[in-house]
C-alpha cells in the first residue's frame, strides 16, 4: 500500500514537472501598466524593460534586486546610447532584495507610495511562475500584474531546480511559513 502511494506521488511529481516544462510563460502583448518591475539575474530582462518603457507601455521602471555596487552609469555603458534617456528619466535601481520573495516585497514598497495599481513583471520564462506567485502573494488582489516573460532555452537542470523551488514555495505558503 505504501509502495503504491509512493509510486502515485512520484508519477504525479513527474507529470507536474513535464507540464511545468512545456507550459513556460511567454512575452506579454502591448498591455499598458503603471509600472514595470524587472527582476535581475538573467539575460535580456533589463533590455526588455527598456523596450517596454521606450514603447510607452508604462510610466516608470524598477530594477529589483540590483547589486548595490551597480550604478545607473554602469547600465548606460552596458545598454548603450539608445537606453540612456530612459535610464535617466524613468528607472529606479532597487538593491534591497536578494531573492524572488524579497523582490516582491521591495516592489510593493516601491509601488505603494507612487499610487501604482498595475505592473508588468519581467523575468525569464522558466522563472515567471514562481515570481508571479510571490508577487501575487505580496501584493494581493489590489494590483493587476501582467506577466512578461523573456524567452530562453533553459537547461534541464535549470527547469528541474526551478520546479522544485516552485513546489516548495507553494507548500510553504500553504503551511504559512
């Protein structure tokens, strides 16, 4: 009986992982939001945020989880001349957060005083499901969140690790940890 239950749990786990891997998030359309929140840690994320700002799909952008040593000038050098005007007028660097959960809390502290009620969340496709969960948990239903995933070609190990983090975070939320 215990062996059968374990086999069923293992099968559900494997099916969940397969579903997780084939249903990665995708880029958002042209939805307009009050703000953009870009989570650091992966290629193409900040560039996507700059693109959204240039297309006037949001008023202001937070780069959450930026290393405290990174300056706006560093980003200007890295992203080049086309991004300079956007970086100078409309981008804030947040360096308070160290993980996805604290990214959501940092974003909440940034959004509230500005009166923003909608945001475009930018992260990689394989990271979006957990990031969106953390943001929905931290912000509640009073914010509209548009998920804008940067497409990648994640390795199996990356997907496997992210799936396990997502499952553990969901279990922790159920147990209120």
